[in-house]
């Protein structure tokens, strides 16, 4: 997949992560989508590096989507823990 494919995958993974983990985010919609893009890159890297699942060229690969969504969820949870009370 190209960088543009990973960005699109990240945007969708961020939206799915936000759906799975509802609530008020400190960064709003833009922050959540950026976390999704970063989570897709990190999830794909972890998947290729330690889980022995290389990144495929197919956009519709299930384990790649799972890694991207998982990375987005982890980053979203960490972001909420670090900056969750900043908008109170």
C-alpha cells in the first residue's frame, strides 16, 4: 500500500476506534483522525515487526485493518489518559 492508502486506512481506523470507544476526546474530530492515522502506521509497524504479519499490498487485508484499528485504540486510550482533563 502507498502512503495515501495508509492515510485513508488511518482515517477510517480512527473513525472505527472512535465508534468503539465513544466519549469526549480532548482533541475533537481533528485530533481523533490524526490519532487514527498515527495508529494505523504504528499498528502496521508492530504487526510487521513483532507479529510476523508483513504489510500486504492489498487494502482489504483483515489483519492489516485489525492492526490499524488496534493501534488507533491504543493511541486514543493513551491520549485520553494523558490529556483527558484538559477540556473540563
